[in-house]
C-alpha cells in the first residue's frame, strides 16, 4: 500500500500531497538533501539535468521506506511516492509518470506563473482514479512478492535424501510418459494417506488391469497397453465388470420438437430449469456461497443534502485517459511525422497552412479540411451518416466567415465542430429519473402507482447486466424494486436475473437499502402478459419501481420487432430505455431508429444506456450516432462489470475526448 505521495517544487514548496499513513517529514527532507542538494546517494541526480521517467531514476531508501520519484525540469517539479520497503508495488513507476502528465496538463498555466507557491486544485479525484485503475490491473495481491512455499519442518529421513538424489527405478511394462507421470505422483513427502476420491477405480482390480512382464523388459503387447490406459470413472462399484460396450449399430435417439419450439414431453427430459427445486434450495444456501464484495458507494456517486444518491459523471477517468492519450499521441508525432497530412484533427492545421488571417473562407478553401474532419469523426467510431451531416453543418457555418488577424483557422474549425457535437449530445428534456419516480410513487400523488421501466435492445449488449446496475442505483435511493423476468426465450435468462436479484438482496440487506424481489414465470410464456401481471403484482404489494427485462432481438427482424408494440400496450412503461453497445459502429444508427419506431404510434424510446464504454477508450462515437439519428438523450453509461459501474453522461468531457 502507498504511504504518501508528494508534489513539490525544487525550492521545497509542497504543491499537493496525499498521505494514507503518517510519514515523518525527515524522510522527504532527507531525500531532497541527499539526492538533489548534496548528491550523496545518487550522484548526478538533478531536475535540471534530466526529465526521465520514474523507471529510469534509481530508488532512494531511508529507514524502512522506499521513495520513487520523477521530475519536470522546465517547471521545476518533483513527484515523490513513499511506501514500505517490504512491499513490492509493481505499478508505482506507471503511477508517477501518469500523475506527472495529468498534473502538468491540468495546472500548467498556474505553474508557469512566477514565484508559484500555491496551486488551486482539486486533484484528489484524479489521483484516486489512477490508483484504483492501476491497482485493478495488477494481481489480487500486488503488494507482496512472488509466493515461496514454507520449508517442511519435518527433518528429512535418509530414505528421503536418497529419493531426492535418485529417481525411482522404472516399473516394467510402463511407457516413458506413464513412468514420468508415476514419478510425479509418487514424489510426495506427505505420510498421511489421501482420501480416495469418488472417481477412483474399483477396489478389486479388473481383469486385464494387472501388468505382467519380465524384469527389465520394455516390450508390452498392444492389448495390455490398451487395458492399462483405460480409465474407469466409478465409485468402487463392482458392477463395472459387467459394463458392456455400446453396440456399433446403436443410434442416438433424437429429441423431437413441436411447432412452437418445445420439446416433446414423452422424452422425459426437463429442459426448463427455471423452476426452483428442493435441491436448488440447498445449493442456494447463503452460508454455502462466498460473501459478496462490499461496494464503495462514494466511488460511484454522492449523497445530496436531501439524502438522494446521485451518480457521478463519467468524467474524471475520461479526463485522465484523454490527457494520457494526448501525451502518447504527441510523443508518437514527435517521433514520426507522416508527411504534411497527419491523422485526426492535426491534419487540419497543415491543410490551412497557406490560409492567412483576415481571409474570407470559401467552399474551395474548406473542401480538403472537411475531408480531414470526416476521417477524424469516422476514426472516433461515429457512423458515416452522422459524420457527413456534421461536416456539412460545420461547412455551412464557416463559408463566408472572415478569420481574425490573430485567430488561427484551426481554432475556428475546432470551435465550430465542438459546438455542433455539444448541441447533439446536450439533452432537450429533463433527465431527473429520481424526480420522475417520486412524482408517481409519492403518497401525495393523486394516482399513486409503481413506476415502470423497461429495457430493450439487440442480443448481447448487456440488457440484464445494466438493468441490475440500474436496480442497485435505485436501491441506493431506498426504492423497493420488483424485477420482472420477461425474457422467456433465451436459455438461462431467468436464472441470470435470479442470481442478480439474490446478490442485490444481499447487498441491500447488508447496507440497509430498499428491498428487491424477482417476478418470474419461467420460459415459453407471453412476455407482454408477464409484464402486465408483474405491474399488477407490484401495485398490490406496494413496490415503488418495476424493472422489466426483455428478450434480445435483431432490429432487422420484423416478426420479432412487431411484438414490442403489444408489449408497450400491455406493460404501459413510464420509461423505455434501449441498451446500445459502445463497440457498434455504423449499425448503431439502424438499431436506434428501428427500436424507436417499434412501439406504435405516439410511443418511442425515452433514453439510451450505452454499455461497455470502458472498452473503447476515446472512441465514443456511438453516443453521437444514436442521439443524432433519433434525438433521444443518453441517460447512463455502463463502465464496468460491477453493480456500481454506471455513470451519467458528461457532455463536455465526451466532446473533449472526441476532439482529441
């Protein structure tokens, strides 16, 4: 574990620090004195001499601490990480380099002011995000070195020493591979007899299991080798002797299916595992399951003065990644330049190199830059249709514009494109989900009833997972939830929601949150009727919110999409949220439009949940594509695989990443 992290100037002024445990000031003072002033410990170490990465700077050790460091020579900054010498933090060098890049990028203007001794910053969130991310990327116990098994306290016997020096003699009749396997199994110093597993061989050797051969003989018949290699998975029952091999002419009996896709009941095989059996109750005993990891709510959201739990924007991590990505891009561009035209928006400056300030821009002047903008947007995973329309809008705004004498054309284009992206992603309706729920479920409401939220989308985008994240968010606000399992088609869909409901129930009971229950009727039923019954049950049992999971369906399958209109009429959801995938490219436009038009006249989607945003870096173009195609806002972003990994959209941060 990290003990302390310090950011200070070469004159000894501490600009920012974070301590996890108290560390004596003499440790840092001794480091500065020995390394930079007197150069006793590390000769030649100087901020002005080198701006190397942390891995290139040798560590400084004092008392029981190890100090790793890096510096920024042009700003006179030193970044120091302090931790116990007994620990091995493999990610400490990466942390130092990342924090150096992020801190300088955020506060460069303040640091360049003369005689800077105070930097007004709120750097804790940026630092904590980097520590969490790097700790997650390491193994489960990153603080310890490689595990070495303890020595056996039992003194070795003379026979043991002989066995360690010489391998056991070969067994007649065994091949080389089997001899090695036998040696590895026999190389145990434990004198306690092992319990015979259930899958052991019969206690009495079967015919043909006894190997015979002349001493020293290496040859063995084919029949004997076949008998020796036969593995019997039994529990010691002697009836295995009577086991008869299946006939070669035996034909596997095929299962018969009816027109509705249901197996014939005559085959005696139950395929519906959604019904709870007594055996399942025994397995589902909480004592037999490992305890769920606790979730740090403060890392995913904050509580307001009214007691509401509000999710954090997907901002700090994005900003850190954006800064680090820009730094990497700058280094790669400095190393190799690809002609005059470079990738991304950097190409625009080169294309406008001959355009001076004070010129009135024409369509001919903008033709090549618009191609560069379009390519940049496509590289950010924005669908071509949306990219073309964005370029057309930017071009219309710039034609006839006279650039200022001291204003670069690159800045004009960036400003126009940023404004267009911001306008698309900024919602035009209220996204206060908590307020909408309270207005319906409040006792003072004239028509008090449960608030119904339905989740739809194509196959495999994470509907059930994001529904569970949304459920955990609502539980944090002490709502009572009913989860309706209306995916009656996909195998395992009901069981998946059952596990989520069980986990959420355990978390809510542990943290004294709202209650959660699962409403299910198995497979093969009509999803619209199940949703209608679930809403009626929720009203009867005084639940606050009903979360309805639906089956995934292809957006270009008219038969599957047509059932959504009946579903919307029966369930009457207050919010219909479509889960889209951040990995999808141009197909996101067709998906969004198809689902938006599938619920009948006068009913459409109310918002998007974009999943897997943590897997695409700064290529968040799917958000722009889906919002541009429908005008429906983005409510939430899925950023991981834990229940707390759901965020709200920060428009400015997203636009900055798309422009980077």
